[in-house]
C-alpha cells in the first residue's frame, strides 16, 4: 500500500450482506459466572447492526471476544473467512477489525492528530531500517498518514482541534476522536462500545449521521453497542438483544421493540426506568 486517502477507503470490501463475521455458540465464563452464554451472531457486510441489553448483559464481554481481548471459553469464531477463535487482538485487527472502548482510551498527553496516527500503525509499512534511514518512501508515508488523519478528523467533525491535546477535548469530542482513530486502520468493520455515553442530545443526533456515513462513504460495516435506545432504533438495520449473557431476541428495530421478552428484560432491570422514560409508549403498548 502506498497511497492513503479517503477516496480509496472502501476498496477490498465484501459485497453487501455477505457474512463478515460469524460467532457460533460463543461462550465466556469468569469462574462461576457465564457472562456470554452460547451466543450465535453474524455481522452482514455493509450494514449498521446493534447489540443491546441491560447493564451486565454481556455486551462488552462479547466485543472483547470478537476483538481478541478475551480468549473465549467455548464456541467458534470466524472473521473474513478466517478462524479467529482465541487469536490475539493485533492479528484480528490486521484482518480489518477495529473498535472503540466504553471507557475512552486515548493518549491524553498526545495531540489529536497523533492519536489518529497511532490508529494507523497496523497499516504503515515503514519498518525499523527505513525509520533509521528516513527513506523517502517512509517520509511520503508519514506525510500521507498525517493527511489522512486530518481528513478523518474532518470526517468525524473535530477538524479544528487537530493540534490540541486529546485530554483537553470535551467528552463528546474525545468519543469522536476515538472513532477517527478506530477508522484510521481502514477497517472492514468498526465496533463502537457505547459511543453516545456522555454526549449531549445534539452530539448524539450527529452520531446517527456519522454512523451512516461510515457505512455509505467509507464502506465500513458498523457494530454498535448502545444504551441510548432512540439512537439504536433509528440507526440500526438489525438489533440483537442480550440478557444475562443469552441472546433473547434479534430482528429489525420494530420487531425487537415489540418483543415481550425484550420489554420484560428492560423493565425488570435497573435500566427499566430509563427505557420506559425515553421509550414509554412503545414499551407500554408492546
Ligand atoms: N474480566 C472480567 N472478570 C470477571 N467478570 C467479568 C469480567 N468482565 C465482565 N465480567 C462480568 O460479566 C458480566 C457482563 O459484563 P459486561 O460484558 O461488561 O456487560 P455489559 O457490557 O452488557 O454491561 C458482568 O456480570 C460483569 O461483571
Ligand atoms: Mg459494557
């Protein structure tokens, strides 16, 4: 790879709805606790799909298995046609998966643009020798990298902040910076763990548009974990619901929101009040 620009961001993409990832009976146990219990799940290419469920349902644990942070206890996992069960995170990242974290993980003492450059490291070709010699090819790569980093910051809507330290950004902007960094490796799929957490309603509304642009303009599939039901229901093409580690429902937003098991899971949890509040009419009539 020599050229990095947004215009060729979408090359090497699977056709829409081809299976990007498949988890079969994926299970994670921590001692006596089964955090994820035999979950079957697929990600269709070119879509925005969501994983929801009450606090502690196993959503983040599921992400951690997909990305290799956790070694699953049991089950099967394939990504891009490769067996990725138990593979380390950097190997899975190289196949085209990247993520953000529920608790933001930025280098707060580094500038925003440098944070995005860090996300590019799986793709930069320059090795040790060319770094020492500062070969022209490597300088060009650096230049192109900075250019792409700035384009990505513009893409997520925080371009004016590129020279600021990441730690000085307001919370919502840090979330968007983390998304820019996740996109920097030009992944086939990006996993977003509660990106709207800490965002105000305006920022949350903008996030909906951003997810559609990630899909449509970058050709990148999106898997979203989200608490903000209004966002999930408006942005997702398919929703999967976990409760106590088990998949209890899956379907279009309309199918899922009218599913009695889902309504019960939410109303019976500590999140019930939140859901009923934002979502009361649909839940009440389901
Ligand atoms: N590293 C871990 N060690 C032990 N228990 C964990 C670990 N990670 C998650 N859990 C437990 O697994 C369950 C699911 O957690 P999590 O996946 O974070 O849920 P969610 O993201 O849906 O809120 C919780 O009971 C949590 O305490
Ligand atoms: Mg979580």
